[in-house]
């Protein structure tokens, strides 16, 4: 009998042009978080054509099941389906037709990859025992996101493990980056409004100058990283905007600051949030101003399960070759796949799609090397196959 991994690779190769067509169709018709109506309909039609029972969930999300030979185990594979509220730039033939919306993160490719895996696995359902669940999840880009809703509505019911991937521009096409433990950060945002008392620039003594107070605040908040956090634990506190005032000689009424906080550990996150609040309030009070403070939590850090990472590494070795496993560092971006990993074992990986691509994720000219679609389909298929054939461990 033909080696199953060769078979998987061949099957993925056979549908390479369809993968590209699917991806380009999604690319031309991007839709943002929870508005993925057309996207969801297209996937739904496809899954029904494959003969899979499909359940709608999380508004525009889908859950489909594929039965192999009789077996106990159930594995889930996930793709996100939303695009970004960005105007696409460039001259690609398949450029977005929806003004102000674009697939510039690669989720169009994730959908094509998972549809490809569904199609290969459906054709080869006599080659595995158990069940594969396909999750097409809305709204990854904007917290609170779609994953949490999917989980609440039963996406993981009966599922033993889950795998997901992100096409990754920084990595060469066909390579994989993955880490045991924390791989992606919690990405929080905050707003601070410093309220003073306006007046003439020539009479500062009868004003409360919010520009002065905000400046002190920016400096004081650097101490959250340098003085309040274990130096061996990662934390980023960065300001993104500072806005206030209109003209040379008027002390304004208020100044607005925004910033972001990136962490990997809950204690570091909680302490940073608390200290930012205390320092913002305390600095304002010291100079007679007031601070309105709003903190918006992002997704919790993405933490891979060690045993599932080992399984991914084995599968990658067989499908793409051991040389294609790349060393990576944790990424300070967020990902709501984390909500699945909080419930059941699983792993998330970066699949290189960067050959010939100079623009990073979320850039208006972002694109992928489409050869990665075929790799992704083979890999997802291989992961499902390898998990289901694993002997039970207790
Ligand atoms: Ni993304």
C-alpha cells in the first residue's frame, strides 16, 4: 500500500488549483467580524456537497462532522474566516471588491486550506477511524472574538484535541514555526483621559495643565516594566497616541493617551493593569488633575500543549520534512484560538507563506505565497490522521 503521507501529499497536490480558486474567491469578497454572510454561505454549500452534516453557530460560524471508520476519537481542525476593515492596495488580479475591507491577514488562505483538508479526508474516510470536526470560526480579529462563542455553543462537544494554523509571512514557504507553552501574547489596550483646567499659556498658575500631567504620566508609567515586574518575565507597555491642545498659547482642558500592554502570564498582566491604573490616578491627583481610565482586555495568551506540539512536529517531519521546522520566538500578537486550548489539548502553528512577500500581516498590500495552501491542506489532513491513529493513553 502507498505510504499514507505520500498519498495525503498527492491528494493535496491534485486540488492545488481549486485551493487557489477558493482562496481568491474569498479574497475578492472579504467580510469583517460577524458579517461573514457570503463567506459562511460558500463554505456551507461546499461542506454539504461533501455530504457532511453542518451546524451553524456563533452567528456566521460553522461546525461540520466527518465520520471515518468506527472509532472513539474525535479531532477538530479550525479556520478563522473574517477579514479586516482596511482598504486593500496594489494591483493583484484578485483584489478586494469590497471597499474598506480586505483579507490582509491570510484568513482567506486558512479557509481554502481547511476546505482542502475536508475534501481530502472525505475522499479518504476509509483510511482513518473516528471523527474529524471542521470549525469555521468568525471574528478572530476583534475581541471578544468568535472562538469563545463557538466554544459556548458546543463547538468542542465530544472533541478530544484541536489543531489550527496561521499562514505566516515572516517564515519561508513550506516551513513551520511552533512552540511548546506560551506562543502568542495577551494583547490589551488602554485609554487615559487627563482632565485639567484650561487657560492662557501666559498664566499657568491659574490652570491645571493636562499636557504637563500627561507627560509626567508617560514617564512614570515606564516604571511598570522597569520597577514593578520581574525582569525575567516579558511585559511591554507602549503608548500609541497622545492628543491634546489646539494652538501655541492655550493650555487645553484635556489630553488623551492610548497604549497597549502585552503579556504572557496572568499575574504579570494583572499587576501591570493595576499599576497603570494607580500611576495614572496618582500622577493626576498629585497635580490637581483627574484621569479617566479604561482598560480593554484582549485574548488571553495562547499556550500550546506540549504533547500536541510533539505530534505536530512529527507530522510536519513526515509531510514537509524535518528541515522545514524553524526556530521561532514567542510572538507579541494575540489569537483567539487560545479559548479552544483552554478547554482541550491542542496546538497552534505558523505555516510559512513568505517567499516573495515583502509586506507584513495587516499591511494594505499583504499577500501570501499561494504554494503554502497545498502544504497547509496536506499538513491539516496529516494532523487529523496522526491524532486519530494515536494509541490511547491514560
Ligand atoms: Ni490573522
